[in-house]
C-alpha cells in the first residue's frame, strides 16, 4: 500500500463530492419549498445563485486532478456533467449577478419541474460518484 497522487486525487474527490451532495440536497429542498409556497422566489434565488459558481468550481477542480493523475475513467464519467454545466451556464438568463435562477421566471411550472428534476439527477450522480471514488481510492491503495 502506498500513498500516490491517485489516492490523493480520490480523497479530494470524495471530500469535494460530499460538499456537492449537500449542495444538491439543498437544491432539491429549496425547489420543494418553492413548489409548496413556503418561500418566495426572490429569497430562493438569493440563496441558490451564490452556490452555482462554487459547485462548478469544486466539480471542475477535482476533475482537473483526475486529469493530471491519469484517472481516465473517473474523468470520463464526469465529462457529460461538466459539459452540461458549461452549456447550462452559457445559456443562463441575463441577470446582473452570477447564478442560474431568475426570480421572475422561476415559478413557471415547467421550469420549476425542470430545476427540481435537475437537482434529483445531480444528487443521484454525486451519490454514485462518491461510492465510485471510494472504490477508486481503495483500488489505488491496493495496486502498486
């Protein structure tokens, strides 16, 4: 057993992925509150928009580590979500600040459903990824 850069990469990815799981859970809960009229759209967007850039940066950071560490399968698994993040951020509504959610259009039923489904899909992807990174870390520790 040796501590290599690949092991370090998987440890960083697991810790980062735990944060992304919490972001996704917050995302799902926030849109459920919005759906049940527990919060108003302006407050919800003010709480969700500051989390967009950190989520993307965390995700891109540990994928950059996968790229440098030569963990091609782990990097390839994350490419579709990274491409989706790039596409989603490029097609965001015109706003004065950073973020994806516009308070004037967030209450549309189709967009609300889309955002809620996006949160559930990201949550399931991050959960799957967490266990895959755990497996990858153990595999990297065992192999020489």
